[in-house]
């Protein structure tokens, strides 16, 4: 990933500065509306948006939580350690982790140089992706269908070990760049880029580790 993008994602946020100044627990109200710790798209996504990104908050442990949206985590640099439905996953540079809404996730503290970007995605964003994937059965297509029908999804996460796959890395960088910048036809470009990304990932099903509910 280009260093200027890494530099943008590496800036210490207000939340991270508070942690460095001594805050010891995640401010759940920043992410969640109810008593249960459910990451809430209503708090994190601007109204009308189907997808957005935010740098992963470093220096603190995220306790067990779920999401009411689909989360896709791309490890730009360094590594992070996740526990998802009891499975321990080390996400390394260039790898991708996609969580369904039924996944329960914990995250160990990340260091200053561990730079991850979280894609926050509403299920309807995947309509275009699903159309591009066609009707042929695959684990990836089943996962997308599960994102649209969360009650019936047998898969909780997909971990893609694709750090050496150049087209995948390029498409992920394109997604990050496009979401960061205001350009014409942004939503359609993001949806088509996501579809192209998933079509590329279909060629690397041997690099997928899946978690089941």
C-alpha cells in the first residue's frame, strides 16, 4: 500500500490519544447504542452510506462484541490478533478478514505500527457483488448470500491469506482510496470494485480459512 495512505491511516486519533493519556477501556458509547456491545451502523455510518472505512483503534483491547453490519478488516501493515467465536486468528500484513453479523469478536491491543482499516458495509451493498459472482456455488458466494440472510448463515468469518496476490492488493488499495476521496459515481465504483475483488478471491479458495457458527 502506498505510503501516503499508510501515513493517513497512522495518524493518532482523538480516541487513541485519550487511550495513550490513560483511558483503559473502550468507550462503548462511541460504537454502540444498547446495553449489549453491538457495533451500530447507525453510529458509525453516515446516513445514506452503504460502505465506509475507519482505521482500527490501536493501543487497547476490544472486548467481545458483534456488529449489525458486515465488517471487512484489511491489515495494511503489522498484525492484529482476533478471537472470533472462540477461534484465535492472527491477521498479518496484506491479509483480509470478513465477519458476518453473527460473529462475536474480541481484539487484542494493536501497536503503533499495526495499521488496519475496517470496512463497515451494509448488506445491501453486496447486491452488485452477488450479481457479478453469478450463480455458481462457492464458499465466497455462500458467504455473501449469508450476509443478506443473516439468520440462515452457516459461516461467521472468512480469513483470506492473500498478501502476495497483487490484483487483490491493488483492488483493496483502490477501495480505500476511493472511499477516502469525493469523486463522481463513487457508490457504483465501490460496488464494482468490491465485485472484482470477490471475483479475484474466487481464484484463491485454497487461501481461505472459514469459521462456522
